C-alpha cells in the first residue's frame, strides 16, 4: 500500500513542480532556474530510483535502466521552459539521484521497505515544498519590487514571502499524515501470519 501511494505521490508532485516552472518561468532566471531544475530532478529521481529498486529487487540492471529513462524525461521537462543549461542541470542531477536511488532500493531488506519509503517520501515532500516556495518567493519579490518602484524610487528589495498555513496543510501535513497511516497499516502483520525477516532476497 505504501509503495503504491509513494508512486502516485512522486508522479503527482513532480508534475506539479514541472507545471509551476512552466507557469512562472519568467521569474526563474539564471541560477534560480538552474537550482530549481537540479533540485527537482535530483530528489524526484532519487525517490523514483528507490521505488524502482524495491519493485524490481534482484534485477539492478532493469531498475537502473528505468531510473535513467525517468532522469532524462524529468530533467528535460523541468528544464525546457527555462533554457538549455537548466535542462543539463536537471538531467545531470537526475542521473546522480536515479543511480544512487536504485542501488539503495536494492540494498534495503524487504522487512524495512516501509521505513525507507516513509523516509524518502518525507524527504521528497520537504524538498519539493522548498522548490515550490522558492518559485512563489521569486514571484512575490518581483511583484513587490514592481509595486514599490511605482510608489517610490530607490525602494529596498522585498524579503521572503510570508508562509501561509494553508500551504503547509495542503502540501506537507496532509500527505505526511497519509504516509504515516499507510506505513502503520503496511507494517502491521495479520494474526497468524509469520513476519518476513527481510533477508530472503539476499540469501542467494
């Protein structure tokens, strides 16, 4: 159950990040755009690599190959609205994350999958939330600077955008609560069933 939720969450959140980059691309210039592309590509493909390493446990070649395909797809999609350097940053960061994720997913014992998935999902949510906040903050700074320029000359550059509780509720707290419930449900062993030790796949 937790594995399925993780797959859906990673795909949806990555699509949301790509959509936000497309919508607010005029505010993501130079290093900001490169940072967004690299961070999104790295954390998305790191999580995807861990999931694929678990789904195709015992076949590291297949999980690594699929991770690399995701790396190129996500890196290209997140960097294309910006510029070629952002595409390269997204793909480069994605390859590093995808390869390490696939190896990590392969090495985790089956009995500890739910713990590792929860850690990776929480990290993924936190990092994508930072990316979303960075995009919104760039838009906020541009809007505030334009308003100040219309009112007075020589105004100071605005600071960070205020964080709204609704943003944290919808984007972070509710998904984490859902993951906690799924992790507890997945970790519980039905009555009469023998727990899996998690070392069977490494006994060959």
